[in-house]
């Protein structure tokens, strides 16, 4: 039999259990995380690709190998070896997508827009179990 909750001062005594308090704190923590994420300026690529804060995804990311983490970081920041970024750095002559040769080659373009890699992209999402609608905003 569980012990009755002890009164929390000041009076009047409210019978709020520990699990209720934990749940409210968890909700408040998530609300503040999402608020911080939304109020942080910049992060255009990451916000577009990730949507909001996700603790499960965060934990999964930490378990990735260094090589995979480097690729994901590059895609989320836009600082990767795609032609859009290489062109901005003056390393590549143009910023056009190597697959469709129409749009700027960016992570967002390859992950959600490029029609030339659409079949490959959908196959990859099906294999990894990713939710494609998350990347198709
Ligand atoms: Zn393309």
C-alpha cells in the first residue's frame, strides 16, 4: 500500500501525487525546449529537415558512428560537400544539382524536392523506416 502524499505547504493541502508533478514538469520541459528551438534564429536547414525537438531522435543520433554523424551534421547545417555549398565557397563552378541539373543542390533539395532521385529517396526511407512526410514540408 502506498503512503499517502504528505502535505505541501503553504495550506490549503492539495492532494497532488508525485507522478502528476513529474508529468507536469515533463510537459513544461518539452514546452521550453520547443520554445527555445522556435526562438533560436538561424538553423534554417535543420528546422526545415527536423521540424521540432525530438528527444528520441536525439538519443538515436548520439549512437551513430562518427562518419554518419558527420554526414547528418553537414546536411543539417548545409555545410557539406553538395554543390550549393561548394559553389558558395568558390570551390565549384555552379550550384546546380548533379542529378537534375535544374535546382540548387542543397540538403533540402536532395531530401525532399529533387525529382531525379525521388525513387532512390523513397526506397531509402522505406528501408530505414523514416517518415517521409517529415522531410516533405
Ligand atoms: Zn535535383
